[in-house]
């Protein structure tokens, strides 16, 4: 590693959200381990994030302006290409990361060098804070199986930049949904993972979350993720991997659709949007490999309808 090369690069894509970006940059600069850079890929052709980045006057912030709106995934990938750290951390402009995250990742890398992914997942049946060394041929099943990993975020993970580039960066199949899960898995399958049962970041929930709109991206995400993960030459038992892939997709579909329904029923009641969510779910369940989840989905739907009745009655 060159003398002036940062150890880790936080890679951000942003688009016309100056308040979120300002808060995120201020937070990331508070990392207790300071050998870092923050690479901002501004997807606004007008370069609106330039003023936010320059206002910090911190050499660890590298600002790049995309001449055109590349879309979220291509913009994120640009930030990886522009990064110079040995490791990268993918972060949105609105999801907070614990200030001690890099310090803990540095400790893990020094204690267990040579892996391609280090991070914090929410692991099932494992003690809080417990560490696991997962070989490459086990990463697909261990990372994607919801019976083993209940939650994963790329902002809670450190990835070897060379391996991210080797897998082609984030798969761009026309939707950001599940693309983060794909990248983490593909990277880990190259050299294994060091996983701690602790989440070092969290999702920020607000009315402008991308996931609360653009429902057609869920269908594209399901199709694209399935195609990407079935085509990738990954190590491990392929029959087991396929079962895990379907289990992951089913859990993702049901969790997301009913979180959306709850939001548009309790927080921001909108019958038209609820109808759009139903249509989205129906299209996904019509896919040949997703039909197996129909019974489970509609059982959940029956429970939701009872809850919806109680929620709306209590508001009267």
C-alpha cells in the first residue's frame, strides 16, 4: 500500500439531497480510525453536491461530479473505481455508521488477514458480538440464508476493493434492490468472510426512502438478483445454494411488501399505493421460481387484513 494511500474508502452516491449528505459526511469524519477517504459520486449533472463537500475543507473528502445521471448503481460503481483504499465501504447518503466501525474492522483484518469481506451481520443463534471465520465455499449459504443471517447491510461491511472490482462491482440489472446483497455475497465468495454478530450501521427511515416508491424496481430487482446469482460461478454445494437463494428471495419479498403495506396503512394511508403494492407482489409471485411462496404470502395477507381492520377502527 502506497504511503499516501488511505486504508479504507467510504463510497457514496448522492443525488440532490444536500442535508442528508452534509450529515453523513460530518458523521463519517468522526470515525475513531482516521486513515480513510470519503469518495462522493454526485449523480446530479448540475453538480449540486460540490458546495456541500467543499464546505468541510477536509482532504479526506474526494468529490467527483458525474456529467450525466448514471443511475444509482452505476454512480456507486464509479465511486469504487475512483477510490484508492485497500478496502471499501459502501454507504448511502442517509444511513448512519457507528464511529468505531473502522477501528473494529482494522482489528479484525490485523487478527485475520487475507479474507475478502469483514463485517457485522445480525446472525441467528449466535451470541451478540461473537466472531466467525467463514470459508469462501460456505459464504453463499451463510450470508444469504435468512435462517442464519437475519440482517445484512453493506454499510456494516468492509470489502477488499480488488475483489469488488474483480466481480465487476455492483451488478447493474436495472434496480438497486438486492444489489447490495449480491455484491456482499460475490465478494465474500472470492476469499471468505470474517463476520461479527453486531450491526455497525442501520437503515434510516424517512418519507423519501427510495424503497417506499418505484415499486416496479422490486420486480426488476427480484428478476435481476435471481439471474445474477444463478449465473455466477460460485463455490460450494450448488443444490444447497439454489435452495438458499429461493429462501432469501421469499423472505425478502414478504418482509418488504408487508412493511410497505403497514407504512401506507398506518403512517401514510393511501389506498391507491396499497393497490400498487398488491400489483407488484402479484407480478413477483407470478414468476416461476416465486410461485412457491404464494401460500405463505397470502397467509400473511390474511393476518395483515385483520390488523388493518384494527388499525383503521382505532383511528375512528
